[in-house]
């Protein structure tokens, strides 16, 4: 049976919009009998992204783009906030380097968490700060991950660790 599936395009304007989008994708998958088909759900979600959300999605690693459970986790990490602020908060990235420019004001356009991929493991890990003396480790909890800023103006890929 085929239903005409209607999900409003997700633009990336707020957490409320994101949560409604996630629910819409889940509802569409349920109606199609695809609630356990993570690839179908990820593909369906991808065709309903626009504006900031589409730009963010295009920078995600392929394994996140193709797996709804990973994509949903990335959406939540990106747009949910504890203080209900609107707008993106995190962008998964693949590499980090210390900024030679120190704490100068730069053209930072995004910040995010750093995902660590361990070859041979099906688990998703994130870089976290273990101690106050700058010791780093891994965690499976994205909420414990340290935040980095991404400098699009850099001539190389540059992420800077953010201290709050």
C-alpha cells in the first residue's frame, strides 16, 4: 500500500522545527511499513531538507547520511539545546587541529562536536575532555563531547577547541 507522504521541509531554523521533522519522518516510515528500515528513513529525510539543514547535511559523513539512527542522533545533537535557543549548535567533523592563531576573532561560521570512528567497531564515539588538565578520551554520549569551532576562511581544514 502506498500513502502520499507529506513532511514539511526542514530548514534548520529551530529545535522545535527539528523535532517536528524527526516525528514526521518517523510517522511516514510507520505508514509505509519502513519504521525498521534505517536506510529508507535516512533517504526520505534527506529529500525533505532545505536551507541551513541541507547545507549541514551535505557536510555529514556518508555513514551518518545513510543511517537514520545516526542521522537522527546528529539532528538532535545539532539543533537541541538545554536552554531552548534556536539555530544550529553542532556540526560533526572528521579532524581537529590546534589553532595557531590562538583566541583571535575569526570568521567562525559553525561549531560542533568531533566524532571518532574506530575501525572494526560499530559503535559511535565522540571526543570528550576527561580531566581539567586537557586530557582527552572517548565517549558514546554526544552530550559529553567537547565543542570545536570550524574556520571556513582557513586555507586548510581547521577546528579549534572551545573553552567555556
